[in-house]
C-alpha cells in the first residue's frame, strides 16, 4: 500500500520535473536562435571582435545543455513508462528539435572556423534571411508548446512556420542569385552560397518538424 | 467443518478463480493493455477491492440469483460451480472475455432441468434483458463521458505529461471502483449457490461487529477471485486492452469507469431503494456480465471514432462466446449432476 502511495507521489513530482525540462528545452531552442541572430550580425559588423567567439562558445554550452536535457527526458519517459501512446512521437520530436539546435551550432562553428568573406552589399540580405529563419524557429517553438498543452492551436502555429519557410526560400534564392551575379571569384561565390544554403536549411528542418507535429496532434485528438 | 463440505466448497472456489482470471481482468484490462498501469499494481488493487465489494455489498444480486434456482444441496451447488468454472476456464484459455454470470446462469438452468425444479421465467427474462441492456448502457455511458472529458481537456489545456499522470491515477481509482463493483455484483455467481447451505456460523468480533456466515463465505470467494487475478488474468487483460480496438489511455479510463458505473447500478441496493422511494422503476439487482460492460464500452468509443477501427471479427467472436457459454455450461452442469447422482449416489436436490 505505502509503496503504491510513494510511487504515485513520485509520479506527480516526476511529471512536474519533466514538464519543466521540456519547457526548458524549448526555451534553449528559442534562445539559441536569438543568439544566432546576434552572432551573424556581430560577425558581419565586428568579425574581429572577441565578443563573437564568446557568443559562439555560449551557443555550444546551450547545445550541450539541450543534449543533457534530451537524455534525461528520454530516460524518464522510458523508465517511468510515461505517455505510452505518445512516447515515441515525443522522443522523435525532441530528437529533431535537438538536430535543429545542432544546425544552429554548426552554422556558428562554420562562421568561426571558415570565416566567410561576405561583401558589405550582401550584409543586409544575409541578416534578413537569418531573421526570417529565427522567426520560423520561434513559430516552431510555439507549435511545440501548443502540442503539449493545446493541440487545437498546433495547426495555426504550424501554418506560421510554413509561412516563414516560404519567406526564407524567397530570401535565399534572391541572395544566392545576387551572389552568383556579382563579380566575386567562383570559389568565393561557392563558399558564400554554402553558408546561405546552410542557414536556409534550418527553416526546411523546422517545417518538417511542424508537419510532424500536425500529424502527432491529429493522433492525439482521435 | 466437515471435509466433504470443504470439498464441495472447492467447486465455488474454482469458479471464483475463473472469475478472477476472466472477469476481473476486464476491470484493469484496458489500463494494463495500454501500459498505463503495470500488471502487479493492477492485480493488487483489483484483489483488495474485489474482496471488499464482495463482503460489504455482495448480498443484493445473490438474492436474485437465488430466485432463479434455489439450489439446496451442496453436491448440486458444487456441480454448478465446477461446470461454470470449467467453461469459463476454457474461454479464458482462448483469451475470450466471457463472464461467470452467463456461465452460472447456464449452470443453474441445467440444475433446474436435471432436478425437475421449476424455472422462474420472470427472473430469467430479467437476467437475459440485462445482458442486452448492460453493454448498450455501458456503450452509451462511455460515449457521454468521453465527449465530456474531451471537451474538458481541450478547455483546460492540461500539459500532455500532467494529463498522463492524472489519467494513470484516474485509471487506478476507476479500476478500484470497478473491482469493488465486480465483487459486489459477481460474488453471487461464485458463492450465491452456497448461501442457503453455508457451513459457517456468525462471528462476533469483540461485541463490536458481526461477520455473518454469508460474509465469511463471500470473503473466501473473494480470496479465490484474487488468486485468479494473480495467476491467470494477464492474457485476457491484453485481449481486452488491445485486440478489440487500439485504445488510448483516456479511452481506457472512460471504458473502465462506464463499466464500473454499470456494474454498480446493477448491484446497488441503495440506488434501487432510492428509485423505488421516488416511485420510479427499480433497477433489478442482477449479476450482470463485466465482460459485456467492458466490450460495450469499447465498442461505444469505437462508434464515436467512426467505427472503422473496431475489429468486428474479434467483437463477433466474443459475442458468439456469450451465446455459447451458457449453453455449454448448462450441458456440462447436467453431465456433472448425472455423475454425482448416479455414480456417487449423492443427492443434488432436497
């Protein structure tokens, strides 16, 4: 009897902790995006500033914290056999969100290591693309939160993700076209295109996750 | 207590074991099948509350069953229990959720025919009618609860994980209620035939309360049910929880709750008296089938979701089991009564 009582109490406290962990994980995704936006701006304007490296280091720390949280959530869901019907969906979701954080971090590292030389004429466009990508992921964060609390809003929020993904595609195409129409050498063009494409891919991944979330929410509603 | 009496009581205990293995599995089947509650926890809670239900509220349905056939000789009661227990065991072995209610009614009819006793067709009709009403009522109740619950959850915006924790707790509570109702409603199947010939005497506990001979009978019946739960109910739990319809944990809770409400309605002397006091028709206190209540609940949810996901072949197989079981049990009972009468020279009726 007492064993059962204790396990019930522990179930409710575990649940609260897990809810907190998931919220924190989504917060990290959102914060990494905001940090990325600042990093790109800082890189373009003050690339030799030491502040840039500190910011990249901070993103790395956030990424590693997200990894730890993912593992904790994964263990808790399996050990406590929580949400048996939605467990695989939630774990896949967290895995894909973690990949998204990894993509942000990867981009930061590539900027830090390869130091691409973006001429000033492209700065505005690159910042614009980055802002759209971050807005796209912000909308995804809302979609994720609504999946856990309010499945009816998932579709609305996912729609915003799709909207920003399309915006991002337009900005990417326009920037890539401008880069290749410029007088830069081909190797530099290719290098810049690589960065622009990598940033745009974050949106593609966000849209894929939003699509998954719509399916998961339909599964939950039936 | 004489050894022969104990031996005959074993028939009832065997039926109790069958009830635990099959009917009690219904109570926690959806919870265990959806992996929301582990089998051990389900078995412990189920056993405790079945015993409580049997001892505290088991008298009402026993009276009705007694009217159907007042078996007045221990060998007769033994034959009925063994026949019912054996046929339920056969069904349990094939994973079909049948009910001891159907089996014991079949056995009593067999006893009536064999001994030439008159069958109270009024009572028989009431029992048969409840077998039709019970799954329909459970289905309707589950649809109502499910719709209300879905609306409440959508409005309250509970976190998925918290909802999971609440559902688990609710499943345990509904399961406990279901087990109590099952004990109250179905103990009549197990020990009802022994009530008129109970070998026990009332026990006065320090002038504080009295444990009647019937309650003692129901207690050992309840213990037999608990043994059935622990030793043999797992397979039926998974049939109920998975095979008929892929259930979500929330549906599992709704089904257990509606099943428990239906069983409680047909076992509660309080509700029946209350309705009578309001000049309303009383609910007949009849041992209904927990399997029918559960399957009715599952199909109700299935209908609500469009009916496409219900495995109708499984539902059909279960329904055939419900029709076949009383007939088989009746034949087996008559066969055992024949053996006891003509081979062992025992009186199966006084």
